[in-house]
């Protein structure tokens, strides 16, 4: 009888550990969300992604991006969004980022994304960019992308 209780308690502890490990392994929440000005692609040459707004800690800030663009089908109202991870302070966002077309395993939004582009900064900030517009590709003009705070006029 005593041995049976021991195994029940041990099984209960094991189940609790499995459940809690699933909670810790859940998809992380982005520290910020960047939204880009919607684009109209009227030619086959694409368009530059230059203006964005980041929502960080409940406030919105203007941003400028150098080195990114979108291309593909001619379509109006192309929306590009980015999830920002590892952002401890807003000033850490200003950086030169390395581009990577890596796996998009960090977010559950894969089912709405037609393309993922990852940017990695020297301050530990990671940015996952995606669009829900079919046939549109996000691309960098080179190996690096500059992100700056402030308005792009």
C-alpha cells in the first residue's frame, strides 16, 4: 500500500514538471511591434521599406529603415509587420542589423506569413519581419540593414 502511494506522488510530480516545462517553452512575447507604412506596388520593381512605427511599452515611436524593400506581384496596401525580441531599452533598437533568412520558429504567426526575414543586431535585439500579402517578398539590399529612431520625411 505504501509503495503505491509513493508511485502516485512521484507520477503527480512528474506530470507537474511536464506541464510547467511546457509553460516555460511557450512562444515568447515580442518586446515591441513594428508596423510599416502600407505600400502600393504598381511596378515590378518593388518598393523600399523606409518608414515604420514601433509600439514599445505602450508608446509609439517613429523609425527609419535603410536597406529593406518588398517586391512581387503588383498589389495595393501591402502591410509589413515586425516582431522585436530582446529589446531592453528603446535606444538598443538603433543599430546595424545582419540579415538572415532563418527558420521562423520564434512566433506562432507562421500561418499568415508569406515570407520571413530575420534581422540580428549587436545589442542582442532580433527582429522578425513578415507580410500576410501572398506573393510578396521582403528583401534586403545587402547583408546589413540600418534601423534609426526618428521620422523619415
